[in-house]
């Protein structure tokens, strides 16, 4: 997993955090989840992972887990607000990601 990219269509997303959590390596799983969030992971199944994914059950109730998803939700809300504040006909400025 670590040799691939985290982000993008074929990225591994939070698979490292899931594997570590299933193995019982909670501290390492939380660190991997934090790295994913810092790298920009906002997976398409974000709320499923947060609320239901059995692979993450062992860390779901921790303050660190909740903080990661709160940070993501806050970032997404800020992005929505910036988009809503733009003039409707203004061109979008897209930036390429390295991951």
C-alpha cells in the first residue's frame, strides 16, 4: 500500500488505517488516518467510513478519530462557503495535486 499514492482514483485512501485498526494497532491506525487527512483525503465514502466501516470500529470512539473527521467536515464547509461566495460566472481556478 505504501508504495502507491493515497489520493486519486486508484489511490489507497485510508486502507493503511483500516488494516492497522483491524490488526489492533490503534495508535498507528490513528496516525495513518491523521496523515490521510493532512494529505487531503476526502474519500467519496467519507461518512460511511466515519459512521459504519467495521474495519475502523476499534478506533471510531476515540477523540483522535472524531477530531480527524471534524477537521475534514470543517474544511469541506469552508470550501462550500468559498464556492458559494464566488460570482456565478467566475472561472474556476483548479490546481493539480501531486497525489
